[in-house]
């Protein structure tokens, strides 16, 4: 059987260059950030804030600390911050801290650009900005908190939206109250919930709503009157 000719090898470094672009390595993005700053005009400072969408990475207090350190060591004198944000969200209080940090270091407020997704608490960060830049494929989401879920052995398995947990709990209560048969199936399912956790989740929802409203009134909707923000 005749030997097949070997495929011609690509130039050295080609494969690593492709991987670098596919994984959006820093050396690839750095040039894009500089180009974006030039496109946005003078006195703009672009800072990328990306968190993974793979469990268990979420937006948390340490991220606010990290962002503050980055801004403190950046040339922000008289410049307006443009936050390039991509995150599944996380803690509401962390979002509030990030908004306050951005405002503290940026002249006349800050802007947000969402290249891909900004969900949950990341959406709350967007609401605190003066302007929000979205592409045709960008996504924002509900501000509902994300709750860490554990299995029967106490091991974390992922996050679930707070409203899904509350709705499941309320539905079981309603079904149990309506049934004229055996209650055991509903009681078994309700036993998986802790009333203290339900109360804590509801408090987290109220906190998220309060922070989001405050962020909107002092950020994206700052130019509107009190009456307009209530409508």
C-alpha cells in the first residue's frame, strides 16, 4: 500500500496563536482594550471585569477589593471608567460595592459595556452605570439572587435562582392545603426545605430589589425625576 504524503505542518507558533485567541488570553485582549479606548474617545479608561460562568465562580466581595486595587493603581486622573463586564452574577452587596468603587474612581460616573452576559448581581452593576452598552447578542438578566444548593450529603452542587426556590416551596404549601387525600408526599418534599432558609432567601430578594432601585436612581435613571422613576 503506497504511503500517503504527510500533511504539511503549519508554521511554528500557529497552533499556540489560535489557542491564545480562542481562550482570549491577555496578550490578545490587551490590544483590543487599547483599540476600544481609542474608539470611545479621549479620557476613557477601559477595565475588563470577567468572571467565569462555570460553577462555583461568582461575583463576590473579593472581586470588589480586586477592582478597587486595579483602579487605585491605574491612571484614572480625570478619566471616565468604562467597565467591560462579563459575569453570571453573585452577591448583591458585592455588586453594590463594585458600583460605589467605580463611582469613586471615575469622573462623572461610569459606563458599562456587556460583550456577552451580565446576569443577576452583574445586572445590578449595570444599573448603577450612567450608560450601558449592549450588542445584538448581549444579555442581561433578572436581579434575583443566586442561592448555593447542596445535595443530601451537604456537598455544593450549583446555584439556583431564589424565585425558583420560593415558588417551589409555595406551590407545595398550596397543594398540601388543597389536598383531601394523604399529606405524606407533600410533607416529605417540604421536609427538604428549612423555614429559616426560606426566610433568609426572601430577605436576600428584598435586599437585591432595594440595591437595584437605589443604583438605578443614582445611575442609569439619574436624569429622571422622582415621579418618572416611580412610573
